[in-house]
C-alpha cells in the first residue's frame, strides 16, 4: 500500500488521475464483455437485440402550451395554434372564416 503522507500534492493528483483512467477502462471493458454476452445469448435463440444508451438520451421537458383558439360551435374544442390545425379549424377556414375570429382573449 502507498503511504500518501510521503507523496507531494502533484504525485497524489497523478495517482488519482491514473486510478480514474484505469477504472474507466475497466468499466468500459466490462461493459463490452456484457454487451457481447447479451448479443451471443440472443443469437443463440435466433433473436437480435439493439442496446440503447440510457445515459445519452436527451429529454426535452416542455410545459403545456395554453390554447390560443376555441371552436365556436363546441367550447370544449381548443387548439394551441401549433402543429396541424384540427378538423374543425380547417373546416372554418375552408368556409372563408379568419382564424383570428376564434382567438381566446
């Protein structure tokens, strides 16, 4: 075992850096072994697998958008103004109406 009291700060930091690097390499190697084993087991029963990196998934957190338009014939039907217009809005626009008429104020 190393006596850390006899090492300089630089030597201790280098030891920490080397230990972290070695740990990451071992973890990566272990992961590759596990993935290979999973694929081998899956292949043995005629199945293919696709592994998805869980920690690399990016989640966009979006809040709910307030409704901007309301159907005059049915007040429970609203639209945020984003994406494809709902059928009721398409029908009203096709009939020559202006969507500004249906804005929620």
